[in-house]
């Protein structure tokens, strides 16, 4: 009975109309502009960057190729991550026009472009 109720609720949720007036998410270019005055966004970008750093350290520790090769003593701050993304989007304008919810993916691409491994 419980499964039936949960299934009915899920089906109902899937068939409900979405809000036609829903605001589209900001594009990457919009996020770059907003970041200068938005501490929460800056902290989110910093978190994405620190996650990439952790992934790189883990890959290195297990003997796998890293995603990017930044100098070992480099401590990147949120505004620097934003500048790296901004520079990447200037070189590849198509990335600036897409849905900002993929910012982590754009940051990975930007880091790989800025700090390529040789």
C-alpha cells in the first residue's frame, strides 16, 4: 500500500504543469558579472575549485593523471577562480551563453586550459 501511495504521488508530481513564468537560470556570463558583488556565489565557486583541487590530489596520490597542473605552491582564491573562468569564456564565447548551472564543468575546462599538463 505504501508503494502505491508513493507511486501515485510521484505520478501526480510528474503530471503537474510547470510554472510558465519560471525565470530561466542565469548564463555563465551572467554569473561572472554577478560574482563581484555576491559573496555567496564567490564561496560557491571557491567550493567548486577546492573540490577540483581535492580531486587532483587524489588522482596524484593513486598515480593517475591529474585534471590540470597548477604550480604546487599556488593557493587560488575565489576571485582568481572567477577570473580563470572569465578568461576561458573570453577565449570560448560559446561557454558564456550556456546555462550557469554547469559552472563546475566550465571551471574544470578553464583550469585544464589555464594549467595544462605537459
